[in-house]
C-alpha cells in the first residue's frame, strides 16, 4: 500500500520491482497485487517510507485428523492465483500441520505428497525431506517424468527410491533406467482394474487389497533403515501425473 | 484460426493420450493439413512421446534471473541474507552463496549489497523445440529439472504455434495444456477459443473439475467436458455430467477404461491409430466429432 | 500526436499484432507527419507483468494513443493512468500497421473502455 501523502512519485519502487507489480505513471502510483512476489524491495528502497505491506491471501491451509488417527494437513491455492510454491513453503512451516494427532504421542513420520512434474512447487516439497519416494509407471511417460525428477533429488542430496505402479502395462525401460541410475525399486504394484476402481472411489490400495499391507510396512521399514533409524523422517513422494 | 486447449484438473487423467488421439483424428479428417500442435504441458512434455516427431529446430530458453554473488567482492557482511525473504542466501563456512533454485529473482540482495558484489543473471531454464509430426507441426519445450517459469515458456510455445498457424493459414491450433489451475494453466488458456476438460470419476475428480471450470470461467474461455475412464465409477460419471449441466457446461462424451490406451502409449502411437477398433478409440472418435462440431460452430 | 501500434514485424507494411503486452514490437507513428520508428517491445519475454512493462514502455515513448487487439487489466490501468487513448483493431491476419492506422484516421476504431480480458496472471481485481 502506498501512502499517497508521503509519496513523491520518484519511481524508485517501480525501478527495483522485478515483477512489474508497481508502475508510476504521471501523478499516480499503481500497485498490482497479483504480480507481487512479496520480496519487500519496494518498501526498503522508498526514500519516504511511504510503502507498507498488507497480506494478500493466495490460498488456504487446513488440518485435521483422519479416521485412522493420522494428522492430515493441506494447502489449497485460490483459483486464478499463479504461484503454488509459497503455499507449499507456508504449509511446511505451519505448526498446527504437525501437531500430534493424539496428544502425548510424538510424530516420527511426515509424509509429503508432492505435485507432479519437476517444477518449483515440487522442489519446494522435496527440500528438507529425508527420503524421496518416486512413483512412476513402466511407460515412456513414466520414464520421461522420472528422468526429470531424479536430477533434482541428486542436486538436493536426498536419497531416493522408486515405486513402479501399474506394473505390466508397459515395458522394462523404467526398471533398466533405475538400475543404471542406481535407484532401488522398492515396490511394484500391478495394473489391476479393481485397484483403479478402488482409487477412483476414494479408497486406498491397502483397503482394496489388504494383502498389500505387509508390503507397505516393509517399504516404510526399508526407508527408515536407509535414513537414520528412529529419527523423525520427512518423506516426500513425487511422481509424474497421477501415478 | 481456432485454438483448442485440452486440460485436466490434475495429472494422469489421460489428457495427453486424448490430445494425441485428437491430433490423429483431426489430421486424418477434414482438418488435414490444417493442424498445428502445441505441447503446453512443459512440466511433463509427453506429447512427443506419442507422436515421435522429427526435430527441426531447438533453441535455448532463458528463465527468470537469479542472483549471483561475486566471492572476490563479498565481505560476508550477511546483509543479503537478512533481506532475502525466500531463504535463497545460504551461509557456508562464513561465506555466502545464492541457492539458484530457491532464488525468486527479486534482486533485493542486489540493491542492498554495500559492496555491489551481487548481480542478476538469466538462467538457462530449458529449450523450445519445433518438430514435424505425422499429424502436423509440433511446438514443444523441455524445462530443465527444477526450473520454474513454465508460464512464460507456455506462452512462448503457444505463440510459436499460433504464429505458424497464422503464417501458413492453418485453421486449428491444438494445445495439450498443463494440469491444475496455476500459472502455466492460465498462460495456456488465455485467448483460447475453446477448452476441453478431461475429468475423471474419482472422489477428487468433481472437485478438480470444478476448480478448472472456475479458472476457465474467470478467463472467459468456453469449456466442454469429457469423462475419461468413465466406467470405473459410472455413478460418479453421472454426477460429473449433472454438475456440468448445472453450470451450463456441455459434456461431450465418456471414454471407457481400456488397456489399449496404455498399449498405444508404449507403442508411441495415438490409441485411435494403434487400435482403431478398441472401445476407447471408438469413444474418442465420438468425442472428437462433438468437439470439432463446436469448434466449427464457433467460427 | 504519436500512436503506438503493436506489430510482429519491421514497419508500416508489417502485420498488426493483436497482443499488447507480448507483442514483438511497436511501430510509433506521428499522426501529423506520418514519420515512424520501430521499437522492440522489452516486455515480450517478461516473466510476468508484461502488460505493465509494455504500458510503461509506450508511455515512455511519448505515445498519446495505442492501437492493439486486447488490453489486460494491468496494461489498461497503467495506460489509463497515463492518459493514453487505447484503440481496438480486429485480429485479422491481413491487417497491416498502415491498415490499422488508416482505420484510426477514418474514425472506425473503437476505444477500449475497460480491460478486454482478465490478466495472464489472473488478477481478480
């Protein structure tokens, strides 16, 4: 917000703004909140101290407890807003998101569900995690997307493993890539219509196929052993579209 | 010239498979020689995997600028770290450096460095490609891992496709759009003549669809909806279609769950070309007939 | 008065570009003398805020009017604040810069009274 009584239209704020969120035209200073990234440069350079900030909501954080006793927290972006990364960043820092679901019990595992792809919000979700679980499918699409995300894991220095979903629909190229890249394939889930139906109905794979329970427990144990036994683990699961 | 954008509320709904089928059906039907393709899903640029085009040209795409600290001029005063709101200045053994992934390019550190040791540099963010596919020219792009700014790249891909369509008097630009509702989506839909939203009958499908339709309404782009894998939950598909009717959005058909789609993907072919008589292919032909009728009507 | 006309090309016979913020260039024509200069649009590849940057650019060129095909909310607000007249020409692939100027001279171009579309970045305002 600009204090018009103090502003001298010097234009310094518009000059430093890399996002063109300010324009000084004639006698007016225009502010475009949708373009603002909130870097604070304009208020620091204003020689008159005429600029102040106000919150501009771009999304909503919420939290609750699932029927199974897990805390579930999410960030939801408002329609028409361009930037998801600040919401991911805020969610990671929001204390209620990590309050124990049952008072007195410590949280020792944090699972983050990353957006698909390899863009900024994905990196922000992965940053700070102890382990990355990359979910893919044995198709050219799955391989393509996996090849995008693996270098980020390497750059962030976070150990990673792969789950091949919909095993059986495609070819062996994903498995070959994992071997070449030194990525362990921790689990394979076959393509079955009953799984697709269950997921569409909002049920989990383990609810639809209880025989997978032990395999998921083993998966988690493997990951915990890779990281640091008994330490709190932040696990980020990333993948291509809808894997 | 018409621009049709194919979208979905989230990834994995089969959007790209449907776009590839449309490319095949358009180019082998009355729109032959009239199609320009654009893969605007630059975060997961998969359309080329199904069309296996011949690459004609590639060029570098510079993304946003990021700050760089000249270690020789830096006195390690730490002011940059205090002004950066994006945690992009990292301290290492008393020295400071910029984490290019976290840097938002605001240049606050540049303006505040008392030594003038920080400057902004454009970063190579990815590549723009121009290719020739069996079904027409394809404009696509690849982002380097971890790069942002896909909204700008989307705008460039669309601009190239539109430019070629105008120059060669081609009538249809078919855009494979990004999933979700963020910046790249906005960039992909603004100014389009028509959007086809691929919905899924999943629990979150109706919710994802609503957000996409809100975005399209916000940008005043006319929307059509097709339900993919509709038979996995027929009741949910009914509900999606009912919601669309309430909103005044036309639905253009249902595509069944069909392993032929995955086989086509592995073969690098649109399903309508790979297995023309598969259930999904038959359904896709009907969907395309309806969409192209609307496109012609919008002429 | 000088008029800035968005164009994909080099001069008066080049195609008119119906985009404002991301047009390739502006042809700046003096309505009285007919003299013109071409100016590369610095906002063409802006990461964001192209409308604002392009608007500031044409204001800086001293244009009193603009002919383009569409104005987003940020461009509209910026040009309006500077008192620049905004004219709308049709997105016709055959229209040239000179053609758009002729339409303005004969008085057959409509003035944009409000932003013609929502912004690329989706400002709700």
